[in-house]
């Protein structure tokens, strides 16, 4: 029997959507925004990312304004934060340890993506601290597939959806 708390934790109000996709062709290179990409077993094709638990990096679109607010400015541009995919409308924090379909691919949210010290240079004084708790999530690839802007982002386990 599934507890009430587990049911509530498994619920989500609506699917999210892919708001932005970026590729990092090599370490320290400028991020290249794209309309679509292929999520392979080791991450996005054309990205220098790491295979395994950190193959794909995800960021909550809603956090771009929060990060900017902590810096006393408007929303931060996604490419500044060097994550692969920005998701809007679905709380990624609530999906830690769960599998999520992004376009045709399935990834598993493995843990937080901590900011690096370069955020002080990219965002200015206090940039590292502004990103803490808002740096996004790392994910392992379960099933490769294409992803494009505006593709739906949904948890794959339906538990609690109709309860």
C-alpha cells in the first residue's frame, strides 16, 4: 500500500516543456543554443558533458529570474549557467531519483548540479552564492532519443496522478 505522503510526492499538476537547449562543444567554450538535439547514452550529441550520473544537466526556467533577483538584475540568460536543458512548468526538485521523459528520451534525475567557481566571473560578485540551490539538476540517460524546443517533460511514473 502506498502512503498518502508518497502519493502526494508522486503527483504533478501539469507537464513541463523544454524552454531552451544548449551545447558546450568543449570545456570553457561558449554555449551554443540549438532548437533540437539528440540525447545519447553519454549525454547530448555535440556536448562535452560527462557520461553517467551527470550526462545531462537540467535547469528550472523559473529559477533564472530568482538568480537574477539575488544579483540585483533581471533574469539570467541560460547560456551563462552552462546547463544543457532549461525546463519550464515542472518542479525538477520534486523529481530527484525519478525518471522523466524529455521529448523522446528518458533520463533519471540523479542529484543537484552545484555551481562552479566560474560563476563569480560569469555573474559577478556573489554569483556563486546566487546560484546555490538554483543550479539545476544532473541526470543519467536511461533511453536515448531526440529533444526539441517545446517538447513535453513528464515524469514516467504515473503513481498518484489520478488519486
